């Protein structure tokens, strides 16, 4: 999951997977304005970039994760296996202080689920229950549909919602615009007495592809079952309703929570040579949804940030400060990993120089989003010039991530996110199609190079960022 | 289904559905060379085109078919409903001699089905059983996989195939190139003692999207169960095998045949004003696979060819000869509709002037493929100049269709197929994503216009084609 609104460029990609044409953005516009201090980083930056893009190591490591461990929902045995695998691999890489940090996580179980039109024409809908949803009665529920296209329309149709299934049929524009119907729509429908909620898949039109994702119930509304349906199915229900016909659906979901179980963040470090107590965190989340391998969300983010440390170790580059990789647990449905880190590291949060999260896919890197002081941004911008050769030198305003959020907010830590070409991301986001074949090994290597250079230089600066 | 090899242009479209950019092919290259006789058809052609593209009637009729009747596999009650619906609508349109022509069709039932990796990692594969496949034993079958990439490799690995599941992992290039692994691969694997066959989906990479379609067993090989798996899953199995790991799968399919049932071709006509016994047939097939609404394959082909007659009726254009629309039954898994027509109309096949089938989707029309004498092709080329205004004036060598095939071959009837931009077709072909939202109403109207003009003029020519 990503929390930030992200424009999805209208660049389809399905035919191009693996051979994406790499149209390079123009980077000649900004006049070079190098300061003297950056020059000393040209040589290590070139080595990091060269080592990263000289192989497809990162892609193949991700393939091992997604192929041999697979889907990794919080609380699942597969996530446990992924955690143990990461610890072993980090040690093999020669990272330091490799360990896990225990947090309790929810265990949501999807169970069997289905949705179908009962009248006017019996046919199945392509659906995925929303994460953290309650289930239906064991024999399902059956109700008429009322379709709305905004929260205002829902309020206006409040009397029609009672006893019905509310469908939020809002075409995807940006994630930030449309995800709210998934996250808060069910609670809003429940307030008006709806018995269930459906949401048009939060993603561009696919191939009958629903997208799951977490919902948030409200304390003042009943918990009702909720699911996403494919855009094609939402269109179908809309056409039937537009013909003036009554639409009755059956929804059956066995979704439920089991007791919280133990999980962990995975931590590894390159200890700083002069100020090891000052820390640069780079990170991704290791958990995924239960329906996909989580190659882009967020296996790739884990591997490319971890790669930053592996590359430093391999090249014997030890910065002044400590670079720490954290592979978070439970980003998708709870955020317990990020909260646990904040609580367990409270004493040293003030010595966190920068926290970076990669959770928008590992497609062609563009640069970084950054939140911090103006002077820090100037420094980061200068560092980014080292990435102009791989066209990853843009610094945009606003960086962060769901997992670094709790620490960043508590201690006002500068925050950064890896920015990539987002045109593919939301087509496969939270679906079974989030598989590694959608990721180009060379683009992924560039992502690792960008994170490695940025984190190394920030960790090595004479003065703290 | 289409039988002809069709290059799939590398034009992705998912983001564009409904708003496809209509880059027009260049049509200025061919020098205009009008003959006198064609001039008399300019006015009726203009009226037919204007009436067709002046509304979205065809698209909405297709929506009614796919939304209110839905999937229409041969032998299903839904196909019966579609047949009755078409008869009623044709009569309402004012077509003449509207009736059904009985044929017996097979009734294949998919039943429950699943495939999963058992080792090295338990996980589900996205699969669709192939049409006409036998089922597995009721508790499924479990076997190791042997992966091949050609029939030659299968023969070379014959000893490994015994007792195993053979996966044909051949990336999609063209339908003609790769469909043979679906159609004859299972029989070839069975000859070497395989217990089941899987085929990489016959279509470009989608979103974890398997494609079904018919297989053909051989009389000299056992019938083994066979299914398609998504390209992503084929890639996954390949990566695991490439790591030297043994891959064991479980396959469970309840597929079976029930007794043949009665079905029918639907026929309607505009009777010729001078030579009603001479006939121009335009056609599409009304049956679809069981997993999709069959909007492009071939609901659209039915509607646009039927439209040709509705438009003539509406404009009071009655050609010299009879124009007959036939909506075929059982194209997908048997061809009984086309065979039945040949048998039932044998006495009048010699008076069939032209048979046209539209079964490649109703996307942006390009023109027609044509099989016939050189002089007939010259005539058809001249008629096609009437379609230059909608850029549908190309006549390519080779036209036909699965349903018109039996009659065409028996009586050497000139044969024609509607040619369209094929870039979208095989991405949704034989999948649940074959839905009407993939079809642009304006492009579809142009398809109807092209068929109407071509069939009207051929039927009205002073001399037989």
C-alpha cells in the first residue's frame, strides 16, 4: 500500500513487461551547480551505481522471495518464513547487527468468498473481500443494490441504503482520490443502515481484476462486510440499474480475525565508522496481501533498500553514520511494525538523521520525495545530482511512508520516499497480478543504486542533514 | 474463436477502453479509380453509413445480449435464451423469413476446477480448463511437471513425459503460431504417456489471466485432462524448474460431456427484389465460452452483421438478391452450426453469391479479407472504395470463418471476413474479460456500416459476383 496520492500516467504496459521502453526524462534543464563537498562523493557513487546496474542480483533475490515464499499476509506462516529467510540472507551478505524486533500483529483470514447477481440474471461477480472486513452470515446475505458515485450522493440516498448493499461506483482517477471509498465507504454506508458495501476496484480498468486493500471501520457504525468488484462488474451493475431494473446480489464471505500472533521487523546494519549512534534508516515492508506475491508491494521495496547495504558491504564503503535497513511487518492491515519501531526505538529516534521508505514499486526510478527543512532539501538535491546518469535525480516536495510515519511524526525526522514511474503500479496493486514478471531487472537495479547512493552520502556527510 | 493467424500489434489498450485514440491509417495512397457502375451506389452507401454511425444502437443491443443473457456456451439454457431473444428482435426489426434451423450440439460442462503447486511451495495457479477436456479423477491427480517449449522438445523428452504433467510453455507470438499447443498439445503429450497437459495461456501477458479454448483429442492417444495457466504462472513454474527444483502439481477438474442437446442457427432475411433465390450471407456466432460474456467473441460479430439487414430495412433499401443473416450456434466447441447449415442448404449453396463472417472482434474496422476469383476481388475492391470515408476500405487476400467454412468449401463460394484492428482481441479472447466495455460504440457502428455497404452492394450488383 502507499498512502500518498500518486498520478497514474495513462501509459499501458501489459505488452511491455520485461522489455519496457525506457524513455528517459529530460534532465538537462537544471543547470549544474555543484558544490565542492559533493565532488568527494562522485567516486563512491559511481562504484555503487556500477555495482548495482552491473547485475540482476536484486531481481533474482526478489524472485526467490516471491517464488519460494510467496504471499505474506500478516500473521501467516509464510510471513514468518520470509522473516527467517531475510535474517539468514542478511547475515550471509555480511550485514551487521542482524536481528528481528518482535511485534504482535493481527491475523485476518479471508476464507471462502463469492458475490453474484441473483436478479435480473444469475451470474458471478469478480470480487475480492476488503482486508479486515467482517464476514457475512455463514449462508451469505442477499439484498438489493443501491449505487452511489460520491459520499454526498450516499447521504442524499440515505433512506434507500437501509437494508441494501451500497456500491460505490467511482471510476479510478488517482489512488488518493478513490481509495477513500474503499477505506471509509463501508463505515459510511453502515451508518445509513446498509447491510454490506461494495466498491468499484481502486485501480484503472484491468482484465476483470478486483483489487483488495484495507478498510477502516468506525466506532459509531456497525461493521458490515465489504468487497471490491472488478470495474467491468461495476459497469455491468450500473448498466442494469440505468435500464431501470432492480438488481439483487448475494454476497458470501467467511472473513474473520483470529487472535493476534507474534511477528517481527527485520533489521540489519552497516555500522557507522565515526558516529554509529546516528542512524539513516532505509526500508520496505515485507508483508503483502494474501492474494498476490507482493512483488511490487512491497517485496521490491524491501530488496532495493536492503541492496543499499549489501552494495556498501561488498564495496567496503562504511559511512560515518550507521545505515540501517528495516523490513517492516504488517504495513497492509495494521501498521504494527512501524508503531512497534517507534515504541522500541523511542530513545534513539532523536539520533535518526533520515528515514526512507520504498513502497511505490521498483519501476524506473525518478528520484525521491523529501520532507524536511529547506536546507536539508538543498543538500539532498545536491546529492541527487550524483544520480543524473541514471535519470533518478528529481527531488520532489513531500516524502514519507506508512511504516516510517509513526517515528517521523514523533521525532520530526526528515523523511524520504523513492519515486518511480508509477504508470504500472496501480494496475496490479493488491491483486494476484502483483508478480515479478512486471518488474524490469535493470529498472530495479537502478532503484537499488539510487537508494544506495542517497543513503550512503547522507550517512557520510560531515554535518548531520 | 478465429481460425486465421492474426498479428497482434504491440498496442496495449487497457487504460484506453472506451476512449481509444483512433489513429487513422493512411488511405490516400491508392489512386482513386472509380468505374461508372459504382457511382450509383454512392447514395445508398452514404445513407447506410450515416444511419449506422449516427447512433450507438448496435452497442446497446450487444449490451442487452451480454448483460441480460450473458455467457452462452453450446447446450446451455443461456444460449437457448439468446436464440429466442434474437428471433424476437429480428422480427421486431422487420426482417423477413425469421426462423431457427435446428442442429444438435455437444454440451460440455466445466464443473469445479483448480490447479496448485504442491512442492516446492504450496500455492494456487490461475487456470482455466480447456474446452472439451475430460476431467481428472474426482479427488484430482498429482504429478511432477516436465516443461517443454516445442513439439520437438516434447518428442526429445518423451521418456520424461510418462506419468507426468506436460507444460507447453511457449510465449504468445501470434494466435496461429501458438494455438496449436492448446489444440493438439494434450493429444501429443498423451501419446508419450503424460497424465495431464497444461498450456501457457494463448494470449499476450495479461493480469494473471488464463485463456480457455477448445482442444482436439486424437483417436490414437488417450484423453487426458488439460488446462491453460496464466503466463505469470507459467513463468513461475519455469523459474522454479530453472533453479533445478522438482515441481509437483495437483490438478482437479470435474469437466465432462453430457448428452447432445438441441440448438439452432438463427436466420433472418431481406428478400431480394429481383433474384430472391440468390443469397448473400452475413454472419457471426451466437455461442460463447462459459467463462465470459462473449462480447467480442462473438456477440459483436452477430450484432454488426445483423445490423446490416436492420439498416437496409430501416432505409427501405431492398437489393436485387437476398441478404441473409445467420447467427451460428456451436462455433467454439464443435462447429455443428456451420456443418448443419451446409447440410440443410445443400440444394441452394450454388446460389450463394458470397458468405461473410465477422469473428475477430468489432474494433476499428480496416476492411475485409476476401477469398474468391481475381475478377470478384476487383469488384469487391471497387465496392470497398465506398468505405474510404470510414477508413474501412482495405481488401486483403484471404477471407473466411469457421462457420461459413463447411459451405464455402463444399460449393466454392466466395468468402469474406471483416478485418479490424486486432490489437485488443487476444488479450481478452476466451477470458472473463471479454466484456462490452472493451468495445467502442463508434468503432462498432463503423463495423456495422462496413458490413452493410459491402453486403448491400454485392447483393444488388447487376451481375453476380
